[in-house]
C-alpha cells in the first residue's frame, strides 16, 4: 500500500535529477559562449585599434611632422582614418577624410581620449568610434579616429547572434546528454535491483555472481548486502530456535495448570480441600508463566533503551548475600556450594530490584551449568573507585566460538540446550549493567568453568541515601 507514493517520489527525484543536470550543462555551455564572446570582442577592438594606430604612424612619417611645423598637415588622410586632430594649447587643427562628417563632437573632445567603440559626445559611454591619441613633443597632441560601425562592430554583432543560436541548439544537446548521463548513472542501480530480485527468489539468500564484477564500484555494496542477508538468516534461525524453546518452556506450566484445573473439575464437589489444592497449583504455574513473560518484556525494554531505573544507594555485598540465600536450597539440590565474600560498605547507585535480577541470573547460570558437587564463588573488591563483582564456577564452560555470542538475544549454546531456559538471561544482564553505566566481562575454558566480572561505579558518601528515577 506504500509502494505507489514511494515510486512517485523516486520518479520525481529522477526528473529533478535530469533537469538539474540539464541546467548545469546548459549553464556551463552558456558561460563558455559568454567568455568566448568577450574574448572575440577584445580581439576585434585590439586589432582595429592597431590598424588605426598603424595608419596614423604611417601618416606622420609621410608628412614628416616631427621635423616641420605641425600645422602643415596635408589634408588627405589614409582610408583607415576618418579624422586627424592636432592640438597645441587652445589651438587645434582638424583634417577629415569625409565631407559629411560632423565637427560638433570633435571640438570639445578630450585630446587624450582613446579607446575602442566610444561615443564622441559622451566618451564614457559605448559608441562606434575608435580613438588613438599620441603626444608630439611637450605641447602637441595628435588624435586620430575612425567610425567602426561598418567593420568591427558588425563582426561582433554577428558573433553574438551566432552565440545565441549555438546556445539554443546547445539546449537540445544538453538535454539529450542529461538523459544519457542520468541513464548511465542509474545503470549500477538497475543491476543491483535485478541482482536483489534474483537473490530474493532463492532460498539461500546468496547474491548472484552473474551480474557483479569483482573490484567494481558496487563491490562494497554487494559485500554489505551479503552481510545483511547472512545476519537476517542467522536471526531467523535463532528466532525459530528461540520460539521452540519458548514453546517448550511454556508447555510444561500450561500443561500442569490444565491438569490441575481438570483434576479439580473431576473431583468430589464436597471436598473443598481438593479445590484449594488445585487453585494453589494453578496459581503457582501461572506465576511461573508470568515470570517468564516478564523477563521477555524486560529484555525488550532493555534493547529498546526504555528501561526505567529507580536508583538508590545499594550495598553490593548485602544484595549478593540476599540472592545467595534465596538460591541456597536450589544449590543444595545440585550438591553445589555457594560462597560469597567481600567487604561491606561498597555503595553503588542502582535499581535494587534489577540489580538483584542480575545477580540471580548469573548465580542461576553458575548452578545450572555447574558440575555436580561443584562450587560457585562470588567475590567483591574495590578497584579504582569501582566495585568489581565476580561470579566464578567450575562447570562446563564456554567455547571460544560461542563466547562472543552469549550476550545476543535468544542465543543458546549447543551444550546449554539440554537445560531449561530462553536464552535471555545474559542479554538482560548486559543491558541492565550497561544501563547503570557499568561493564560486564567473561572469561571461560571448556570443562573448567566460567568467570563473569561486573564493574560498577561507586558513589560518594554525599550521594548516599538519594533516590533518583532515570530512563
């Protein structure tokens, strides 16, 4: 139901990508044409000014003005020049090559003005005249000019018009290039999409090697996808195993609860003691089921980061002795000895209930996977303003291949499957310890036992007695 809007967003993003690429290509094309036009304009102006200046120098050499009177200029000017103007102080002499030329703008023109395509009446504005000015001696200034409206300016205007036409046709070319580049950029994604579709049709979820190239651009993505597929496959396997364990662990108390209820229904109604006994058994079994569900909910809260902690000052050795006392009868049934040693007065800020659950999980594992007539040693010591608690047993131990996975949710080792459990205890232990700002470590050897080490930060004497609720 959500695929259509997603596809629409992808389609729109593809169109925007094409338009953006088109405008970028067209912009850079226009920029190159603009730079080329400015370059051609500068070259045309420079070349035309050189022609006027060269014609003026030739004219001066012909008239030999440097050795004779400057005001003896010949009235015939070269065809490259429209006028020659000689200025000495307030006097000036003007020689033109055309009879229809207006003198109004030349009288007040600055004798030192020069440049390309200027206006004679307003030299600061654009016009069509080319002006060249030279100083002859200390006082004389000679100035020459030519109207470039019929030579250089038409060439420039034609260049500008050609640039506009090129820019128009370039828009079509740039749009085609944008489509082509966009198609080429999406080619790896299409290959990846086709590969994933083929992979999803397979049961082993292994990426097909037909489409991929070793060392290609998509190689890191293929590796990440293979890792994701592998992790998902492992998660599915673990969840299936965990569901089997949950079903097995829930089946026993539910069967007992059903049997107790059926026994009460089939018993003599005149015997209230049988009803009381059946209700007591039902209550006991329901409490066991609720306890298992509560553990699962606590683990879910821990993984979601929503665990609520009611922190208070807790004496570590005191809580450990309380838990050890509760498990004393269970340990005696397994012929396992529990010892708990450590200094009193090591205070931590913790949720007492959850901390006791951590001790209970670790102690229960030590008893459950311990050897008959074995032992579980609990020791506490202070190290660098931290309380270090160790649970050490001499049981079956943990192999090197499993030791890094025991903290995973629902994970149970091969040799631990013979024991009742959900694979949630150590995951919950790690979550609670880390939520308190602590750290849990483990060392183990097969058939020699395991040692779980918990580091908890101690609190100062000024903080003792304060209660704090945190998430």
